[in-house]
């Protein structure tokens, strides 16, 4: 059929037909009757040739369609038009303009009874458009994830370089101090030898005793200074190892995100970071640059741990809860409330811990200007004294009286002890930063904020209100450090009002009497001290 169509186009019969019609129109009045008839017959012959070729193409196309394809088209368009045209020609009448054309007949039949094939095509078009929109959304999310990974990798590289430079400076200072001590020892030896020669025997013995005592004191000071610098050097090496592990993990994560088939996430890096929270702590020196670098390094390590808690520990906690609870919304609400309560309890524990440190250090720093620096140094150096298990118990008690998740009690929240303990340790260490980090306040039914949260995959992307939160956003003063996650639905405000009314009605249930509620809230308000042993006195 394609060859016949090409041949018809190459002949340019229709173009010459139009040219002949134009010339005939110009010469019609000057021609005789025979000439006009001859022109008309030539045009009829040429039109007949074109019709013959078109009917040949029609036959070929119908044969290519098989036995059943094209039958409806021929019945609905060709046969009515041929019937009307031949009837008018046999009666000697011109074709009436009221006779429907092929296109009008086809459009009428199509509007009257659309074929199943057209319905399938419309369905396929709608599916294709929805798939394209989903693909665009996934591409946008992928680009945003790659951008976040690049920013985190750059921050880790900067922290690593700063720590290495600080180690080099400490080594230079240690060498300088050792050289000064050696020179002082040589001068002391020379003076003592000269005094031995000039003074009598008794004075020599007295001088020897004084010199030995001075030497012992100097040696003791040298050992203390050397041990202090060695301790700082060891802490910096541990911090460099943690930052190197974070950098390698981020590089592997970015390479897996760019590959077409990502491998499962490794948990070794997160375990190495969360196994010893004291690795992110180091002793502050009076130098402001050193304290600033220490704060940046600890902040990077805590942000990495918080991100790992969202991506791995949260999913492990969901798997534990799904064994007891079938509804995914309830599981996500429980984990979010546990995270919020853990931050609240950790902040209260940090406040009590800092008050106790102030009381212990006040006698030693009376009238000193470095009191606040000493308190901060002690808190940063002794973060391992935090009693995380007591905070876990407080969080579980608070969750047991929370009306959104505790009525009726369908699961024992002790299943989440490991998850709550990790969040409490992270929140407690975040309070020691300058400035401290905290989570954003979130309420059901609030207006969705694109700067603080990202929508979950099962959300209604056109809904303006938040049905419930999945993960809180991390804030530094009023700036968002890490986005949280929320679920948006139509009518979220009325759902939140309904759930609140249900919670108020259930609070009078005999399952949980008022006496127990009062005891729980009282125990929650009095957070136990994080220090089990006595603080040393300076």
C-alpha cells in the first residue's frame, strides 16, 4: 500500500487537476460548447484515474487489516455515501448537500456508540499521563537526595581537614614544650653544679634536697602536661576515624544512588558510629578555634547518627511493631510520639545534669571568668555519665498515658527500648552543642510546611493539611537542619478533631484510673538525676 500511495503522490495528479480547473474557469466564457465538454471529460477521466488508485489503496489496506478489521468503518462511512451518491446519479439529480459526508457519518457513529478500542485507548492515555507524572516526581526526589548527599559529603570533608590541621598544631606545641623542658633541666643542672662547688657541704646537701624536690615537681608537671596532650591527641585520632568512616559511607551511598540497581544498605557504619557515643566528645581547650572545630565535628557526627536513626533504626522499630499492630498509621504514630518524648526527657535530663555540675564546680571557680567554659568542658567530657535507661523508662511511662496511642493498649512499648535509648543519647548530646539542636513542634491538622517536611509516598499531594507526622524535623534556632516526614490527607482537620474527642472520652475509661495517671505524670515531671556517682571536687 505504501508504494501505491507514493506513486499517487509522485504523479501530482491532484495538483494538475487544480491547475486545469483554474484555466478552464478563465477560458469558460470564450470557449465553445465542444471545448467546454472536452475540458469537462478530461477532468472526469483524470478524477476517475485518481479514484481508481484510491480504491486500490483502500482494497490493499482492507486486506492488510485481516478478515474483521475495517468492516465497521466500511459499513458506517463508505456504503452510506456510495448509496446516496449512486441514487442521486441514477435519478439524474445532482448530489444533494444534505447527504452526509464520510467524516460527518463517522463522527456521528463515533459519538453514538464508541468502540471498545477507543475506550481502551483513552484508558491507556490516562495511565500513561499518570505514569509520566509519577516518573517526574521520582526524578525530582532523586535530584534532591543527590544534592543532600553532596552537601553532607562536603561537610564531612571539611570537618576531617580541620581535625587533621588541629592534630598537626598539637604535635608542634608538644615538641615546643618538650624542648623548653629540656632547656630548663639543663639550666637547672648547671646552676646546681656551680652551687655545689662554691658552698660548703651542709649547704650542698640542702641544695641537693631542694633540687631533687624541684625535679620531682617538674617531672610530675611534665607527665601531667604530656598525658593531657596525649589524651587530646587520642581523642582527635578517634574523631578522624569516625569522620573517615562517615565519608566512606557517604561516598558508597552516593555511588549506590547513581547506579541503576542499588544494593541493600550496610549497617556497619551506623553501628560503628552509634556503638560509642563518647567518640563524638572531646575536651575543649581555651582556644576559641579549637572549641569551634570540636563543635562542628560533634555536630556532623550527631547529624549522621540522627539520619541513620531515621533510615535504619526507625524501620527496624516498625518491623517489631507490625508483628503486633496491623495498621501502618498507628505504627508510625507510635514511633513519632516515642521520638518526641525521647527528646523532651533528654532535654530535662541534660538541664538537671548541668545544674548539678554548676553546683559542684562553684566552690572551685569563685570569682573566675572561666566558670561557664569549665562547666561546658566538664559536660562535654562526661556525656557518658548520662543515665539513658532511666530516660527510657520515663519515655515509656509517658507513652503509656498518651491518649493517641495507649487506649486501648495493644502493644507493650518496651519493644522499642533500643530505639528510644538511641534517640535519647542523640538528643542528650545535641543539647551540648553551641547552639543546641531540637526538633520542631508538630500537631495533627496543621498546615503542611514544605520547608520543614516532605510528604510520604502514600500522601495526597494536593491536600494542604497534615493528617499525622512520621518523623520530626531537626531545627537549629529557627533554621531547618533536616526535614521531617508527614502524611497529608483531605479532611485532616476533621479527622484530628474526631480523634481528639475520642481521646477525651476514653480518658475516663476504668481501664486507666486517675490515680495511675497522676502518678505517671508526677514521675515524668521529676526526671531522675543522670549522675549515679558523686562528682569530683576540684
